[in-house]
C-alpha cells in the first residue's frame, strides 16, 4: 500500500482561513488529508484507465469540504466534477471562478433540480444539466432561447433504479424532443447516463441486476441513435462499477465514495484491500475526565450504568454535529494519551452536543481516586480516521456499530464542525475552507 504520512493529532491552525478561525473557537474538528484524495483518485484511475474520471463532490464533498476537495481532485487529474443540486453547482462554479480555474478545465454536471429552476443561471455558468423528462427539456430549452446560447445536457435513462431517468417507454418522446432542441440550437447533447443499483453486490442476483441495467442502457442508447442522437459521453458507473464492473466503464466513471478512501462495500473489499486511504479524521479534545461511583447511570435515560467505579471522559460532539444516536453505548473511540492510544467506546446516550466514553475502572478509597487518570482533559479523542496508519477506529467500524453505511457516517457530519484541510506532514492548506 502506498505510504501517506500520518496526520498530526492537532494540526496547527492558520488564522487567515475560515476553518482555522473556527478551529480556534470550536472544540472539534474534521481533519481532511487532501493528499489522500489525490492518492485515491490515482488508484481508482488505474481501475478504469480508458475512461474519463468524474470526481463527485456533492453534499459538501461527502462532508469533506467541497471547494478544497474539488480543487485537489482537479489537480489530481480528474476530468469532471459532479454534484447533485443545481445550487451546489452554482456555488462551486463561483468559487472555482474566484480561484481563476478556467471553466473548460472544470466541467460540472448537476443532476437534481425542480420544475421552475432558474435554468438561465445554470446555463450562463456553464453547468451541464441532467434531463430525464420532456418538461425539464422544455424549461431548459426556453431558458436557452432567452440567453441565445445552447444548454449542455446529459439525458438520463432509468435502467432499473426507478428514481430519475426516462423509462424506455418514455424515452422515444424525450429523444424526439431533444432532436428538435438540438436542431434548433437550444441544447447540445453532451452525454447519456444512468445509475447501477447493485454494482456493489457480487451475488448472482446482484450480478444479474447489473447485467440487466447495462442491457437497458444499451437499449436506451439505441433509442437515442434512432433519433439521430449520439452523445459523446456515456456513463453509468460510480465507484463500485469502476472497481468491479469493467464492462460498465464506458466513456466516463463517476468516483464518489472511493475518492474519500472508503469502499462502497467493505464486505466485498475494504479500503486496505483496495489501497484506498480514508481522507477524514474526526476528533475532539476531552472536556472532562472524572471518577463516577459504581452502579451509576450515565447520560439520558440511564441506558448504561457503571459496572464498577469508572473513569469517564466527555467528548464535545453530539447528534447536532451529525453523530448518530445509534452510536449510543457502541460507537468506538480512541483517546490519544501520553501513555499511548486508549481504545474505548461511547457509553450512555449520545446527546445533542456531547457524549460520554468509558476510560476504564477506577481505584477509589474513601470516595477519592487512588491513581492517576488514564487520560486527561485536552487529550484528543478520535472517532474515526485511517486505522492502517493510526490506531484509531474507521468510518466502516462506526457504520457497523450504528447499522448504517460509511457514506452516512462522513456525509452527515454537521456544518458547525470545522474542516481543516492538510497536506503531507500535516501542514494546513492555506486555501482550506469549510
């Protein structure tokens, strides 16, 4: 596995940046290693070497910080950027423009927008737009006529996800309307695309599902060809497809969770198996260390009681920061102490702004501890990071403990948690921001 230096527990803040000012005043932080982003994109490029690579930076780059990650991805050679909402695309375009990044070097695709969207803003900002229905095409074409410039579109085919996308029954009408809009100069057809719903499932049923998706996609491409439409970019694979379905690579692959160093299905192949480095480490200093007597309730509802006198630590992160309440009594935590890493877990219910961890049994006499505490106020508690480089839990461990997926663990992280973007050796990115 390629070696990337470990991130220091507390990177030195840079007061000039928004994130750094927040770090100075807010106790927790999400440390994002931009060199891990670069490494992961290079690794994934080798899995689909003949396809263009789209770096998906929707939802604040899966919680990692949209602009710093987008810039790192472009510098790593990503050919496209992808987001979900049109408003996300507009914010990203404005930020990239402000940093002097040429639009032709950073094409952006957005794929979600309601009826009545300000399509003209998106067209003027050179945002590529996904089109699944004739009503959306009509609105986009009308905006293009007003601007007197064509909109760039990607037609989406529903190949079995049953979300957005035109079904094969509806696709001929959409294709005919698109042909008319192309001939009229209102749109430029850039791509045709879809999603695979079970690309991470190697079971016979999962493989059959993926094969069916691809067959339906091919049929959709034939419908477009019959209408005289020949998109230059065909794309259906996200990270799982890029990793495990080379037959689905087409002209471009969309790299989402893999860019952040996490596997789309750890039970198939985990991050270490794939040579992916988790980019985010979530940490906070202990704000309290104290002894509590035996058989005492901890946190709301008393769902955990001290089996003996215990040392307890307090971590200033809670469900308002995106820490799942499902982590109550199970979420793994490592505390970086002067004596070395101390592995423990959440005890009691996760509260809105904090949770308690068990630091171990306490030797008590006459109500007073007879030993030094196993950790001290200010020691760093790490919820998750890269366990191959540091003895800390992973986002995958948190996902298993909470009965969810690693995508949710990182992407739900609250906005009030500062993101600190670092490079090798832990120096802070001078352009880092939330």
